DNA sequence: ACCTGAACACCGTTCAAGT
DNA sequence: ACCTGAACACCGTTCAAGT
């Protein structure tokens, strides 16, 4: 990439970050281009879709979340590891209003620029879930996709102005449904009595 | 209202119902007007907002859901009454793709044409919840707004193509979090040990 | 009273024309 | 190579002009 193009790209990205922080991920791309003093067509050549722009903007965050999951996999309590990671995931999305809808669309759309990141995230959660299930700390009748869906639902709640105040509490409610309440002493299965 | 206006209104409503069933509640109002062979401005004078159109279209359903809640209030099991009503609510939204977002916005927007219906619905749920809590069948640390939020989250899941297949299962998961598992024999409180 | 075409200010997409 | 204005097909809002 030519130096001036690189500079243009970086500038658009910085402006996009500010605009999204202010107005959410559905902010008009035209607006971002205007704020960046760049033609709309230029923005779209660097980032052909809204998802591509977001991927460039969020891939660091995605990496951090999966790294966190990896680190937690060797932590003492599988139960605490799972819950703390879930909390991080849900909390992270609140910084990007509206991102949840795009992520749920992306996880089954292999053409989406966000697809790979979402799949990786789901896999990271699935590993923590499996580990918690193995010690009987999490119910056995859910899988990584269910977990992804629950995270998405909680994140979506936080995105809705009228319900956001309940998001933290309802996180605990849903977390209690995922966990069995059993301590990590035995290895018994759970979920089907 | 003049007879021809009434006829126009009814026709628009019928066409809107079909269009929404096909494309979801975000269908273009221009499209509805075109399909109804009516000027867009005419549609907007009968229904000044998308919410007003939906209210006219859904108020029967809202009435049915609250009536159902009233009927269930005198049923045998407070626990079964609550869960079955929740299931009805979530199931109903699947007929109107995208309606959940509008409803969550409406419940705190007193200007919205959907506001009253949403508030009534929440109150109906709250009554069933309180009754279940009174016999210790539902956890005591949630209220009608929490319940509304959980319904909305589950309904939203059903709206997402990539997650819809899990919606039924996750309904059971969340329902298990709301219920305490205690049978309706004592009157003990629950939630804060 | 009721209806409507048209103008308006937006949006994202596309592409021929510039440097 | 890279950029951009302009045309395009949409959207919901508004209103002067018709019947």
C-alpha cells in the first residue's frame, strides 16, 4: 500500500472509532467520510462494507477476549473462569452500541468480514464451557452456540436504553442458569436427571 | 370518518399485515402504500408513524395476551401459569419479525403508539410473576421489568436467523433461572439466602 | 374531508473521470 | 495506484395543490 493511502486509511479508522463511540455502529458511513475529509468512495474502497470497517476497528478487542479465555483456561476455578469471561464479553460490547446484531448476523455469514472473529470467539467460550461442564459446574445441555446466543442476548439487553439498567442483574440471573451450583469436587454429569 | 376513508384505512391495514408477515415490521412504508395502491402520504395520515400502524395491527394480539394472563391468574399452578404465559408471549413475537426492538423502545417512550400496550403487557406479566413468587415458585429478586426484559431477549433471539434454532431450548434455560424449583406447598421467600 | 404528487434531506452503491 | 464527484435507487417527512 502506498504511504498516502495508508495514512488515509489510518485516519478514516481513527475518525470511525470516534464516530462509533459517539453514535453506535450504525452511524452513517457518509458521516464518517465527511468527518475524515475524505470522499465516501474512498472510505468504501478501503472498507468495502460496514463489517470490514468494524473488523479493522475491533480485531484487537477480539484478540484480547480470546487471549483472556486462553489464560483463564488454566486458572483454578473452571466456574469462575467461565463467568468472568462471559462478563468480559458482555461488558465489552457495551462500548460498541449495536455491534451485537452485526455479530449474530456474521457468525453464520461466511462472507462477512466479522465472521472469523465471531467464530473464534464462540470457540473460546466453548472451551471454557466444556471445562466447566467436565467438573459439573455448568449444565451439560448447552453448547458453544447456546453460550454465544446467551451472550448476544445479554449484550443486546445492554444496548436497549429502556432495559440497560437491568442488564447487570439479568446477567447474574442467566449466569445462575448456566451454572449448576455444584462445586468443582466431583466429576459428575448434570442436566439430565 | 368518511366511508371511503374507512375503506382506505382498512385496505392499507390488510396490505400492511401481509407485507409485515412477509418482510418483518421494518418493511418499507412506501412499499406498503404501493401495494395498497395508495399514496404514501395517505398511509402516513392514517398512521403517522410505523408504531401507529403496528398498534392498529397488533392491538388484538395484545388484548389476547393480557386476557390470557388474566385467565391464568386463577389457574391451579402459579408456576405453570407463569411459564405458559411467557411461552405464549415469546411465541407470539415470532409472527412479527423485528417487533421486539420496537416494543423495548416503546415501553419507555410515552409518545409511542405502542407504549400503552407494552405497559399493559408488562403489568400482566408482573401479576403472574408476583403470584408465583408468593408461593415460592419464582425467584424473588426480579420484577415485572426484569421479566419484560427476559421476554424481549428471548424474542430477540428468535428474530436472529443464526440463533433462532436455539430459541426454544434457551427459553427453557432462562425459565429454569426464573423458577426456583420449589413446589407450591409452603409460602417461603427465596432469592436472598 | 380526504387524497396525492412532488420536493426534500437523507442513505449506501457504483463508476467514469481525474491526479 | 489512488482518489472523487456525480448519478442512482432507495428511505421517511412535509406540504401545496387537487377533488
